[in-house]
RNA sequence: GGUCCUUUCGUCUAACGGUUAGGACGCAAGAUUUUCAUUCUUGUAAUACGGGUUCGAUUCCCGUAGGGACUACCA
C-alpha cells in the first residue's frame, strides 16, 4: 500500500444516521487513522426529492459525539472541495458527455411510462433480461436508435433526456474486494444504468466515481448493499481510463435485526426498546421522535467500542474493551467478517456498564446531581460522590444512579408487597422498636461502629441478622434492595433513620 | 424470478489443514452477603447438510438447503 490513504464516509442526508451508517463511518475512520491517512466526509445529496432538512447537521453532530474527527469536509475545509455533491453539480455533465463521446454512454429519451410499460412486458413474458440493456436498448428511444442528427435536434429542442451507460456485452471478469476476495462479474446480466438524470443531477454511480477520482480516494469502504453495483463502478473507471488509480474496495457486512430476519430497522428499536440512532432525532416530515444512544445514557466511548466489535474482531485475544486510540492502532480490514451480524442490545448494556465502572465517582456524581435536580432534590458534590460509589455496582447507565438511590433523599411512601410478606412477621414490630432504642443510644452514626454495635446486639439476643436487618431495610428504602444497610443508615443520619422506622411500624 | 454475497454455541466471535473447537453476552446453578446487585466458580450450548481433495478437514473445492443484498431518472 504505497499511496496515501484517503477514505471517505459518504452519507445521503435523507434522515438520521442509522447504526449501519455509524459503523461504516467508524471503520473508515479507524482505517484512515491506522494508516495515517485522511478521513473525509462527503455529502451525497444528488436526490433532491429525498432531501431531509437537518439530516446533514445531524450526521455531523453524530460523528462528533462518537468522536470521529473529520479531516476534510465543507465545514473543516480541504483541497478537494466542495464536499457536497449538489455544490459540485457543474462538474458532472462534462464527465457524462465524455463517456458519450467515447462510445461508453448514450442519450436516452424514454419517458417513465414507456420504461414502466417495457418492464411490464418483460415481466409478462417471464424474461429474465434487464429492462434497459444490450438486449433491449435498440428497441428504445435513444441516440443509438435515433442517430446523431435526430439526437442533436431533440437535445436542442430541450427534450428531457438521461445519459445511460452502455453496458458491454458478455464480458466476464473478477474484482478484488479486501474483505470478500475475488468477486465474479458478468456484464450479460447487467443493465444500462442511468448516469445522468433529466434534472441535471448525476446518479450515485456517476457522482461516486467522479468524486472518488477527483478526491483521490484510495479505499472505498462501504456497505454490502453496494456489492451488486461494483461491476458497473469498475467498468466506469475503465471507461474513464482511470483504472490505474482506481481505489481498492471493501464491502462491509450488514447489521441485522436482533431477532428474526432481515436488516436492522428503526422499527426494531421501537419494538424491542433500544435506540437505533446515536442522538435524539425528530423527523421534520412525520414529526416522529426517536431517542438516541446519548439520551439513553450510553457513553460515546462505550458505543464506539461496541460498534467496532460488531463485524470486526481484534484477532486472537480475549480483550473486549478498547479505547478509540487502541482501535486506531490495531484495526484492519482483514479481520472484518464476511457475514452479517445480528445486533445485540443486551451486550451494549454490558459494554456501557464496563465503561461506567471505570469512571471515577466524582465524574458520576455530576450526572447524579443533575438527575436529582430534575426531581427537585439538591445534592452536594461530596454526598453525591459517596452515594455513587455505593450504588454504581447495580447500574448500567448514569441515570440508574439516581433511580437506584432516591431513598437516600426521599422517604418511602409505600413498601414492596413481596418483601413485606417475606420479612414482616408478627414479632417484627417489637424488634423494630428495640432497634429504634439501640439507634437512639448510638454515640456516633458511622457505618463501621453501627455495624459493630448492632451486629453484637443481634448476636447477644440470638435474633439472626436477616430477621432484624431485612425489615429495617424495608422501612428505610421501601424495598429490600440497595447497598450495605449500615452505609444507608450512616447516610440517612440518626434522626431520619429513626423517624422512618417509627413511621414504618405504624403504617405496616 | 434473476444476479451476487454469505453460513462455528440463542447472540457476537476465536481457531488462516492436526485444539478435549477457545472467549464474551445471555441463561442456569453454586459460593459470598442482612437484601437487590456486584464479584468469583461451575455449567449450558456450535462447525447447516451431502459429496469430494487430503494421512488428516471448522478450515480447500463442488452441490443442496437456509439467510441477506441488489434488481429505480434512491442512495
């Protein structure tokens, strides 16, 4: 690999960036960093009918959140701009016409209705040939059937036209894909794809090849859905005479539904309760709102880690937690899997937990204070840090921290029925009253001394830890859950602890 | 329908001709614990099928069967 590595992520601004797009961007990014190359963002907005306002901005903000810094884009600048295809519109016509001149393409004047009629006809005949290709093109309305003179007249008259690629007949060749090896191509089953649309815009196929060439792209890393059009793209490079600088190709496997069949879609997220977009997204057309990974409480680092391991593996190691920097050092396309991967939301949660455990309590405290404030509770930093340390073991997300520990600040108003049945016996109220007495006598309320004194008292009375402490927990927290009971007592303080127990005895 | 791609535990995957087929998630059990968790230990479970090639196939080849993508003046 002796040429400079330049890769691009080239999304269409037709909606929120989905997980497949995220992963394509990520693999491009990691590949670029691994080879000290450039990571370029190009916006492919040649379809004006599908343009969604805000989508481009969303894509950029998503990449930023994940931490994929872009080397060249319209925002970032670069020597090969503009990086948005609608702003490159003027470039494409000459390239399309160049192909017409060299005999690799031709003008076509068929109306959508005529094309539809042809498709219907072929379908009725059960013919397995393409609608517009070597076998049919001489029966259609194009510059090959009209001849030079009539074609010029029609063009001058302003008749709408497209430019189609003239697919060679019966050529067989193989194309190398870094992930898949050699792929067979046979032009006899391919058709004359439109390269240049009647609205003056190029199609993906043309714009893609022209821009990748002009931007000196070295590797095209994209989703598997492009594999069927790879032969066309290679043929285009040849037709332009650019085969010597043609990029290498790597087609990524798809991300599939967690259950059942097919490609992962937004609906799966709704159905199974996990996000499919990085950030909050509100569709400007339908008004539909989708929560993103950020809102769900995922750390961008955990999200990136988990996406990197979907379809790629670091080889013979059991390590699973990787920082972005580590991934930039070890990523390779050779370790990308060929087959599609089902998405596993459960494993995501596990990844997030791993990252949360590694964070310092002081960092977690900030999330904690924020969430508490939303419920109208003010918590000071020191206290928040202490409690985060106590409850973080049982949390997957930062917002679980507050959810798991509200009883430190708000007295329970009801008690878990199942726990009540299990732990609240006839003699419990009497024992609780004794506990109150013991607590009253405590000189200090530090967890350690409480534990020593109360454990001793329980042993002396031969009551059994569970018989005493479970009901205490129930009265303090409203349920039998949470950290060490003596830590809870210490943090609640003497007065609050006693008042909760007394109140509990009455209520139950 | 046609073309192309693909197939290892339920899921993500390791093993690039020779392993008791390894790890992780999940699930289950046990240990720890005053509870829920955490943690630790153990268990669960896979090379789609049929042919070749080979001394030997998860690994290479060919079929079959699943799965997926594409088949637009969408990307």
